[in-house]
């Protein structure tokens, strides 16, 4: 066959007829879209085991807590000598009408707010520091953070009790080395303010590693090009941090702050163990106050009412968190 004949050879036209069943949506045909039938149920099926465990672990205690808060339930009812009787909102009226309860609420909010601020500020400073140190220094700091984070809380409390001991505490010894300072024999827990400050340091010390690790991961997502552009526009270190770093880290900061508020308002072992199982009135927070009413005074109904009010207060914090996250989502 010559070249001319090759160039003039006719090519068969492409078949335009649709394949049988294409686009018809009939089962088993090529046009059928598969996997759309139970797609919405798949996530719920995967979450079902976790939801079942949460319902068993948290559901019954929460229902029991609500039930007890509306009943008269003390030792006679606990041992079965008397039946529990409904008292309506009397437990809540007694709790809300008690001036000591409001003192404990104010103390708890102040304690949690101060602890959260210190945790976030110290955590941010350390996270920024890790971006500017050499590799081996960063490794050493990360090892120290993970070691402090993984230390059991009872061990950490024991260390802090030794550090702030009135007779053998290392802090009193160090402060006494300063000119004109005499701290030998100083009891940090003789005053409620100083004692809560020590407990707050313990709480912050245990919470900072998580904040540092999370913020460090977030800082790796800040584009270097934006920081360089801000510096070229004349922004200093604070300007770059405020206008570039902070907006990008805002979702992480909101999440960490909310979790820290929940954790710090639920502080219990730090206060309970530090005070030998009998926290004084000046050391009472909502968790220890609820425990004292329920298991020391044996008024389980009033203790349940205090615990339920604490849950409602924390739900308010969660609502604020959800609102902030929705605002961030709308902006993005």
C-alpha cells in the first residue's frame, strides 16, 4: 500500500450508541452508582461501639446524679432503713441559699481562670522558644515535658509537698539565700491564698506539656512566607505574632483554653491529697466541696445537687467554646 493510499484510508466512526444500561440506573448495569444506599448510616455504625461505652460509663452515673439531687438521700436511705423521697428543688434551694457555696464558686472560678491564663501564656512562650533553639536543645526540652506530663499525679503531689515543706523544703532554703530574706520554717499552707497558689503551680506544671506540644504542632503550620512578608512591611516580632501567628493558631488556642477550663475546674486530687484528705475551708473548690457534703457530712442529695450545678456551669463553658468554633468556621 502506497503512502497516498495510507493517508486517505478511512477510519471507522466512533460508536456513539450508549452501552446497554448506561445511565439507566438499573441494578447490575454499568450506569448504577453504588454505595449511596446506606452511606449515611455507615458513620453511625462505626461510632456505635464508642457511643455504647459512653452511655454505659457516663449515662447511668449522670442519670443517678440527677435523680439523687431531687431526693432526700442520706445514710438511712443508703443502708435501706428508709426509702428515698422526692423533695423537688429543695436541695438546690438550700445550696443556692448558702453563702459558703457562692464563696466556693468564686474561689473555683478565680482558681481556674488564673491557672488557665498561666498555662496558656507559659505554654505559648515555651512553644515559641522551641522554634528558635537548636535540635538537641529542643529534644531535651521535649523529653522533660513528656516526663513531667507522664508523671503520676500522686508522685507529682509528693514532690511539690517536699519542695514547699516548712522545715525541709528546697524553696524555703533557696529563698533564704537571698539577702534580707528569711523563709526557714515558713508554712505555705497556713494561709489559704498561699496554699492555693502552690496547688495552682502544681496544676499548671502538669498542664503545660500538653499545651506546649499542641501549640508546637500548630506553629509548624504557620506559613513562613506570611511571616517574611509581615517583616518586610515593617512589622516587628510582636506584630508578626499578633497579626500572623495568632489568627492561624486561634482555633487551637480556643480548644486548649476550653479544655484547660474544664480540667482546672474539675481539680480534685491535687487539693485532696495535698491537704491530707481533709481540705480546710479556705482550700475548698467545687469538686472537694461536693465530695465533703456527700461523703463527709453524708448528705448525698446535697452533694449531688452541687455536682449537678458544676456540670451545668461547665456546659456553659462548652457552649461558649462551640459558639467560638462556629464563628471561626464561618470566617474561614
